[in-house]
């Protein structure tokens, strides 16, 4: 009976990974400079800038940066955080990332922001 109950949990866990990581490209120098400036040279600035460049977010649209701690601080597990970029036109882009390896795990929008399509 335990094995049967575990199957739906495994399916849910695996389905969360189906989307994959957000795309990243070499960061546009202007976007990278803006991100470094807003984030006070956060060690993951280039990783943030690479994803923002992939989504064609211009540096002029980045108005503010907030780094609230959203951690699962358990030994052996990655330190997961969110980087919030407030946009000049309203709303925010939220990048989830592993702070130990600067790997961007997801990207989303808040407060009416729209994420441009890639392609």
C-alpha cells in the first residue's frame, strides 16, 4: 500500500521539472552592467543578466532589485533564493536560483509584468 501512495508523489515531483531551466545566453554588456549596479555586484549578477538578455529585457526597463531570502537552509541542500527585478513600466520579474551555484531555476512575473516570448 505504501508503494501505491508514493507513485502520485513521484509523478508530481517529476512533473515540476518538466519545464526545464529558463534559457540563458551570454549577457548583453549593458544589461550586465545594469544588473551589477542594481544588485551591488551580487555574485550571480551575470547569471541573472544572461536570462534577462535571453528574454530581451532592455537595461532601461530594470528599475530596482530586491533579494529577499527564500531559503531551504538544510545541510546538503542548495540555498534557494529569489531575485526580484522591479520594472520601470510596472510589475516585477522574479528569478528563482540556487545561490551556491548561481543556477537560475525559474522565472516568473508579479504585479502585472509580462514576460516576453522567446523565439
